[in-house]
């Protein structure tokens, strides 16, 4: 998946970041509603999710080819601090990539 994401450039990169931002709001709801997590785990996950959202905005604002590679590296690093996010972030990345591909198919 990394190769497919880092191959996105220009407007596709921006669209990916916007789709990912939306998917991350869904992740936040999932973490908040997860009754199997104690409050400390929820708060930690939400803290790191907030940091991830800042990094998505940073990648969206960048115009260089390495913006998405940089973003993916930050996601991996941040998920190490909140392992409960790993599966959620993977799903968010999959859905965001699929959305960008679907946009190309429609156009």
C-alpha cells in the first residue's frame, strides 16, 4: 500500500489527505465508543489521533513529492505510542486510497 500512496502526486495527493482526514474523524468516534478500552487508553489514543490529524494537515499543505512518504512515517511512529490505533489507521488508509482511485475512475 505504501508504494501506491507515495505514488500519488499533485491533486491526487491533496485528495488523499482530505479523504484520510475524513476517515480519521471516524476513527475518533470508534475509539471514543470502544467500551473495551479503559479511559486512559482512550485518552492516549485520542491524543495520538489528534497528532496524526495535524500531520495529515501538514502533508496536505506540502507540495513536494515526499509529503505522503513523510506522512506515512509519522503515522507509523505515532501508532507506536497508541497501538490501539494501528488497525484503525490501516483501515483509514485503505479507504482513503480506494476513494482516490474511485475518483479517477469516475473522471
